[in-house]
C-alpha cells in the first residue's frame, strides 16, 4: 500500500514542475490523493517526504511546508497524527501561486467567482475590517469545509480541511 501511495505522489505531486503544470486541486475531500483525516504517516508518504520542511509545532499540532510545494503556496497541518488542513497562501514568500480549488478558484480570484462557484456558502464580514469577508463552504454533514478570506474584492487565502481545523485563521494555535 505504501508503494502505491508513493507512486501516486510521484506521478501527481512529486514533480518540482508542479507549480507550472495543472495538478491536483483542493476540494472538500482533500488535495489529490491527500484526504482530510488520513493518518499522518500516509500523508507524508503521499507527499514523498520523510522530514518536514519549515516545521512549526505546537503540542500535538504540526504545520509544515515542503520545498516542492513552495511555488504553489501550499502548507499542511497534521494534528493528532492526522492530516486536518491544507492552506493556500502567500506565507511561503511567493507572490503568485498555481494552486486552485476543484472549481478553479485561486488566490486573486474575484470574490464574485467564489460566490458563483459556491452558491450555498456562508459569508461573514470580518469584525476588524467589515470590507474583508470570510466565505465558508461545508460538506452536507459539516465535517469538512473550505474557507476563502477576501478583501471584499479578491481571494487572499484559502484553507480546507476538517471543520475544527479550518475555523481558526492560524493552522496551529
């Protein structure tokens, strides 16, 4: 089984050219072969990486990025030995990212496109700055979701994962 997951990772994710190619997308289920809730050791095998890069840990929570995903702006959160969250943002220092959702929403997409792609989404204004919006999409059972943070015009960050993990702006508290 580990061999199969590693093979999938090599084909789908392992290429350093990932950022330039159409690759896996973030969905309510996960990112390509990475599924929210999967055991951490399986997730790391799929990522084809044994040692986390740029690891930030807090208790039983680990937030990591990997060199092959820097250009895509992706980071991963492992908590209680499970993959619980994936973020798409500019925190890696890059100002562009190729990572997108399965509805073709990425950083810089117009907020109107998010609303069109997810008509049942919940939209809240940010209390600190009412121009900013948090747009949340959940599975019917409310166990997983996607969160889009916008400045009222364009998408600035995207996070997906298990419901408890995406409610906080920070990956590991």
